[in-house]
C-alpha cells in the first residue's frame, strides 16, 4: 500500500491505534525523504479545512513559520516578523498553533496582544485583504489531529508530525521563510516545498539550534526560486549586526512576549531582539520579492519600526480582528 494511501487512512481515522503507531515509527526508522514529507504534507493539506484564496492573493501570500522544537526559550520571533511584514504591505497568511514545546506559541502571543483568533474563513480572507495579515489557527483547520495527537504523544521519539506543521498551511501560501530545528532537515524541507509548489522560499536553521536565522551564531539556508534550490550560510555580521548572547533574545510567557513584540514594533527595543527581527524580516522580504538584497530589507524595516508605523498597523490588525467577529 502506498504511503499516500496509508496516511489518507490515518487522517480519515481508518487505522487502529497500533497500526497508526506502526506507520509513524516505521517512517521514523527509515528516515523521512523529501518525497515522503511532501506526500504526507499534501495529504494533511487535503484533509484540512482550506482557506481558499483567490489565485492573485494566494500568489502574493507568504508564511513566516518554524517547526518549533528548538527549545531555545526565545520570544516569538516569527510571529513578530509576520506582524512587521504585514505593516509594509506584505500579505502574511500566518499558520500556527498554541505552545507545545515553549511557554508561548504564536496563538498564545497573538491572543495576549488582543487579536481575535477564532475567525471563520470569510473573516480570515477579509483580514488578508484589509490588513495583510490573517492567523490561520491550526487547531481550527486540522481537525483530524484530534485523534492523531494522542497517538503521536504515545511515541517516545519524534515523528514526521514534528516537521510537517510549516508545510501544511491551509491557505496554500506560495512563499515562505521556514525554520527547522536542525540543519540536517534544511535540504529535505526545501525539496518538499518545491514538490508542494512553493515559488520562492528560504528554509533556515541556525548552528546554535534555533528554527530561525540566529543573531547569536551563523545559520544555514536553502533558497528556492522557480524550482531551483541554492544552499549557503548566513552571518549576521555581514549585514552590520552584532552577534549577541542567547540570553539577549529570551522570552517568557505570552504576556511577557506581547510586551517584547510591542517594544520592537514601537521602536523602543534597540538591542538584539530588534536585530533578530530585522534579520529574519529582511530575508522574508527577499523571499517575498519586495527587496533587491538583504541590506535594503533591513533598512526598510528599520525605518518602519522607527516611524512607529508597525505599531499603528498592529493596532489596526487588533481592531479589524475584533470587528469581524
């Protein structure tokens, strides 16, 4: 039986608990190939409650997302970058969930900021059209995970689900800044994105164990454009940014991280937390086709933060999400 058919049976709850465990353990022991990851991600997308975007809007959309699992204790970097990018005109279809391995997941942060998370598909579409940001709450779109999650948790080691999340955005976003928890997965995830039809993307992982581009060390990347994959390395110092300690980018509970995000978006934060958002944001802007190079991206985002336009846009996102209830 094909891998696709076996996972279709899993998502449609046609496997026993023992059969499901066997499938996940077998795939882990074999080692998931890029093709395996793409196949399972496509089955998960097909079994999701899709956010059907008009083709023009889907082609513009980008997701800034990580696998999680890096246990770095950092604040919500990807989500802060997502909010910042929407303020400069990007269309950010942010896929995420509550915390699993950290104190604050993307949903936890956005809720603490006052953003309404429980919007229907029509309201999510209006959010993208009106403010360039919509949160696609994984628990509301991937209902099959309710019966899969206990099986996944009963297995002592990681499973394919530890890496699938970023690839299963129900909006079908065409561009990505995608972080993975260890560099060995970069090329696999990049090849899987090509299989899934992504047009431009960076897949990144830092040498100090973050599923982001780190400000504390160099990071490895794979860049995708028109089906081609280019690999390389990112050194923050190349862009005029100082290396920082891991302690300088630590976060806390959702309420603490909400303060950090607001301090960054208002221009109040001037240290490493701002720098890591600028660095990741600039690479996301390049993946989105908005800038010619990373230096231009950093300068654009610096101006946005210093003008407090990013904070004003956050206020607009909050107001719009509450109005569309």
